[in-house]
């Protein structure tokens, strides 16, 4: 669910976090954290293959991450190179920082892009553009990556959110806009890996009562939609139905497997990626 690097030093107990993996394994179409605008670049055949293979996407965006010179693009023996040396990888001729020895061994499975230019003169404009992939002055709002992937993947049988965005820290939610795809493909945005507020039924409301309330809401929406454009109400119904499905899936909020926690790292960032 972009995971921005957590700046809060306080670790919340893992048993209280919402696992991205739980949502994905339950059949959510895509989980990403922030990027977009690739819908026009991907052929329908690719989308079909993604659906058949039930693939998911985890996009990690780290605001203020470590320097490229200390990670993906070291420049040893130069005045800009810094104190760390470069090491060979599994791809001949490609070197990365010595700080990433495990990554160097699987470099043949990765794609490394060391040059990106948006022609924007500020981070506040360039970062969203990278996360959407839209050209300047197009006159239309492009979707972020998670929304584009959710659209390509299509609906899942589980009825769970197609796009889950986990955003640690105190900053606002910036990458949940689905643009021209419509609000149906916007993000379920959650902070610090916590479940959305009020997603679980209170003890005073049983399942039958909740179903009755949902039926009444659907009836009211049907009456409302008879004399108004359907686009917004359809998106709103989708959001409500997704929330209703989540409320019935308490197992999604259970403690994750300790082995998975160990693989991703028992840290705020690792748990958010999990």
C-alpha cells in the first residue's frame, strides 16, 4: 500500500496493523502506494495477462530517501561519490552501492532507471508527474499508478478494494486521485498501516442490522439516481459496497505470519509493505 519512509520512531504493535498481504491474498486487484497514468501505455493483452495470473503490484515511494550516490548510482573516485564504494551485481558492468549487498545478487531481476526528467521546475510539480506519467499541459487529470493498475486488472471476485494505499507519517494523502478513470478507482487510503476508522462493526450492531441498513441505502440511491447522472452515484455505491465487504472480513485484520514479518523486516516501513 506509495509507502513513504516512516519518520515516526514509534513502532506500533504488528498485531494492530492492517496487512496489505491480507487484502491481496483475499483477491484485491492491486495494491500500490501512489503512482499513475499508465493506462494508455499498456496494451489490452498485458491487462488480460495480469488478470489471468492474478498479479498484484506493490509500489514503494520514499520521500526524502537516501541519495542515488549512496544507493543505485554510486560514483566512486569522484568528488561527488561520497564515502561508500560500489560493488558488482549479478549483471556484468552494473554496480550499485555497497550498502545493498543483497540487492546486488538479484539485480538480474530488476530494472534500473538512473535518469528521469519531467521538465518541471519544482519537486511539488515533478513528483506527482512521475507518479502519474502524464505530459505537461494535457488539460486532463491523469490517474495515479494504483488507479491505473486497478483499472487494468478489472474487478475482483472478492469485492475488496482494488487499490490500497498505506501512507505513514503526518502528511496528507496526495496520490489517491483516479483522475479521468473516476472515483471508483481511487485509493483506500490508510495511515500507519491501521484499518480505516469504523471499518469493523461495533458490538451493538449485528450483521443482519448492518445488511438492512445497506439495503435501505441502496434503495435511496436508486431513487436518487433516477433523475441524476449515474457516474457519481455508481462510484459511491462501489465505495460503500467495498466497505461493506471489508466489514464482513474480520480475518483481514488478524496478525500477519511471523515469517512474512521477518522477510519484510520488523520495522514500520517493512510492516507497511507487508
